[in-house]
C-alpha cells in the first residue's frame, strides 16, 4: 500500500511528487497553510489577535497537550496508537499531589518517581503489543482503564497542591524581552519538542521507527530491532504522558482524577492534522507542533468571538479531522497510481 | 463434559455463573425474585434491565467487528439520539415522531461511518474517531449545551416500563437480538459477514458483495446505538450530551470480546455478546454491593480485558504450552 521509500533517504522519485512537493511533505504543507490562514483570519477579525503574547499563550495553555502529542507521534509513526495517555496524565497528577501534599515526600524525588513510573507503564504496554502481538488499540484501551481506575483508588476528590516549590514553578514567568513572558511548562514542552525532533531525524532509533511504520516485516528482515524499538516507543509515550502530568499539576496546581478526560483524542487529532499518516511511516514532529497550535488557535478564536459556545471547538476539530483524513486517502491513492507505472518501467 | 467446555459459550457462561454465585453468597437476597406492583422485582431483573442498552449496542458492534471493522463512535451516537428525542418530545409531545427522529439520525450517523470506511477507505478506528470527537459537540449543539429533562409518561415507558411483568427495555433488546439471530441464521448474511471478516479480498472474488454489506453493518450499529440512546435517556428521564453513553464504546467492545468474538474478525457469537453484556452489568452491580467506589470498576474491567486478550493471543498460548517442555537454559537462547 505504501510505495514510498520509508527511510529518510535522498531518493525522491519524480512520480511521488504533487505540485513539485515531495509526497511526504504535502500534508505538512497543507497543515502550515491552514495555520497561516487561521492567523490571517484571526488578525483580520480581531485587533488584539496578533499580539505576541497570544501566540505564547498557545504554547503555555497547551503545553501538556503538546508534550503528549509528541509522544503520540512516535507511536503513530510505527502504525500503532496509544489511548492511555490522558488517563496516565491524570494518574500522574494524582500521584504527585497525593505524595507531596498528603505523604510530604520530597517533590524532586516524587517527580523522578512518576517519570519512571510513566515510562514503565508505557513499556509494559509496548511489551504486550510486541511480545503477544496484541492490537495496540485494545492494549492501551485497557491501560486507559487501569490508569483512570487507579486515580479513583487514590481519591475521588481533587487534591489541591500548596507545596512552595510547585507554587513557585506555577507562577514563574520567564521574560522574553518586550512585554512577553513564558511559563516553566511551556519551556519543558519546547525542550521536549527539540529532543523529539532530534530523536526522530538524527538517531538510529528514529530511523527504525520510520522503518517499522513503513513495514514492520521488512524492518525485521533488514535486521532492525523491531521489538525493542516498539517497547521503547510506547515507553517514550508513557514518559511524555507523565511529563505532561507534571506540567499539568503545576498548571492547575491540583491533582484530580477527572483531569485530561479525552486528551488522547485531542492528541491523536493534533498528530493527524499535523500531517502524520495513521498507517505509519510518514510524518514529522514539527507537523504535530503545528497541529497542536491549530487546535489552540481554534479555541482562541472561539474565545475571541465570545458568542460561540465551547462545543463548536469539538465540531470544528471533527471537521478538520475529516478533511485531513480524506485528503490523506486521496494523496495515497494518487501516489499508488503514480508509482505503479514507474515500477513497471524499472523492470 | 469435555466437549461441553470446548463450546465457545462455555467460558463466558461460567464467568457469569461464578459472578452471580459470588453475589448470592455475599448477599443472600440476591437471587430472590418477588412479584410486586404487577411486575417481577429483584436484583436479577434489575441487571437484565440495565444491561439492555449495552446488549443492543454490543450486538451491533459484534457484527461490525466480525467484518473486521470497529465503531468507537457509539457513545457519541447515543448522546445524539437522546438529544434528538428530548428536543422533539419537549415541545411536540409526539412520541412516534421523537422515536423516528432519534433512530433516523442515529441511522444517518451509522451510514456516515460506513461511507467513510467503505467509500473513502479509511481505517475503521479513524473513520469512527471523527464522529466520536465531533458527535458530543453535535449533541450539545442540539440540546443547546443543557441537560434536557423529559417528563412524559409514554416516553418514560421505554426505559422504566414493564410488559408482562418484565422490564420493557430488556424485552425490546431481547426481541431485537433474537430477530437479528434468526436473520443471520436463516439468510446467508451471517456466512457473508464471516467471509468478509476472514478475508475481504477472497470474499469479494467469491462474489460476496462486501462493500454494501459492510456499509449496512455500520448503519445497523448506528441504529442500535440510537435505540440504546432512547432507552438510556428514558431511563434517567433526561438527555445529557456530555455524559450519556460515556465510555459505552469501550464497554461494548469489552462485551463483544468477552463473548468470544475475535477482534481480528471472521468469528462471532451474538449469544456470547449478550453473555458479555450481562457479565459487565453483573460486575457493576457486584462492585456496588461490595461497597467499593464504583469508579474502581474500571480497574476490574481492565483486568478482564487483559485476561481475555492474552487468552485469545496465539503467541501467549504458545508460551504456556511450551513452558513444561522447555529445557532449562533455553530461555537465554530464545
């Protein structure tokens, strides 16, 4: 089905281009165009829209979504899916709040502990997917139940966080010159994106991820460590969810079992709108960043409008998902039609 | 005895009996049935009544999964159908119109899913994800973001009424599922669905009209979710766009899996699915009677999913079959 070279080689066959662009870049270009169009629309409709702080707030208010979506990108690149991230995030906020506020543990120790816990949670899911060849969808669905259920076991009420260190982190604003400032969570999100981009495009791990997404069988035949990489991909997604949980604990200053309900859907939507193919093998971390920003801009536009109700956000996200999925299919069909004659020629 | 245990329904049936037995031991009045106010009364009747919407949705899901599909939008469709019914019945009071409207919209939702899967060729999870994300927004749009309450006696009957001493919802679900079962066994439809699930390409070459059938299965799944939406909203006398049918898609998938339907398609059992739905509802009742916070139910469900899917995995079974004969030290080389 996927005729394009999966690894990041230098081969760009003419037959795989659309309007002079590499096939793999077409979805990303569409995403960017949409993003720019939305900014222009916002700027024309509302005077205050172009203020730099509006854009920084996109990152500040969506820092946890950005981190989760980055982890999700890797999972989807391998052709899998991770539905447990939202619940795992909520579980992290609960564990952090309970251990710091009720058991009075050292905050730094707790943070290290939950990051390790999230990674282990993801690794177990990856192991089940790889070792017993279970469907990622159903494994992470069960993981979602486990994490959300454990939240309720800790407490069904919200636990407020009053620890001085976390309070300090929550109210810290790092000035960026002018009158704009950024939060600690946003910085963590930006660092995560940078590290993930490096992982995806400059490491052996990243190349293996793309190869598995193209064809797990071929990747295994090439001698790539498919199993280990799959486990690590889910572990990374779990790590990202735990990190996002820390960011959310600081952002909300509370741990609550109903935090981040449905976040996994937003993350998947952001990844898809960011141009990553759900069949795996094609996509960019940068695209996911733009996808998250688009979701953020939709919310900002709804808020700026003032008369639209919040449910329009969900409807618009659904419509965008639809448009992007259909156009992905069209691109795929076009590419398979274009590459069929060329492969005959090469015989 | 051995052949009895090899029957595909044996394990779900044993699970259900064990769960019921556990309840009976802990709560002596659990199995008691009484005749009160002209209808049967007791925990068992209650479980039957509450399992009805889940059984209906799961029946639709069974067929979709059997043909290698998946429908994760059913919870959202339940919310939409409930919203439509409440909006129509509020001002008009016309029950027939409200039911037709709700079922019609639900059917349209199912056709939309089917068209995306069959027509556009999307992966089922993604195609139905779109409606799952947008659906609750649409439901809120219909209700205007409010929880609509419905106090209308005939409508109330769907979810709370009794016919011949039994809950109407359970009878309705039973009738629909029996009809479906007859349809699948009398016509070759059941065979076609299995063929599509086992190998879509081969079934098409063999002359099975896979695409229209698959489309109909999604449409039917939508219709069942619509019916469940009617029952659920009638039962609680309100339409809540945010919470009606919340996580129902997951319960339905769990019920289907528990009943022995393979998630990879090609093998299904409607009776098993009904047992699965009853198991889930009994589990919920058990948790309540144990005095554990009901939310912890999620952990039990997750444990069940893990157990069932590991038992279904050939690789997992192979590990255990090999264990006794594996020579010491072989672990390192494998």
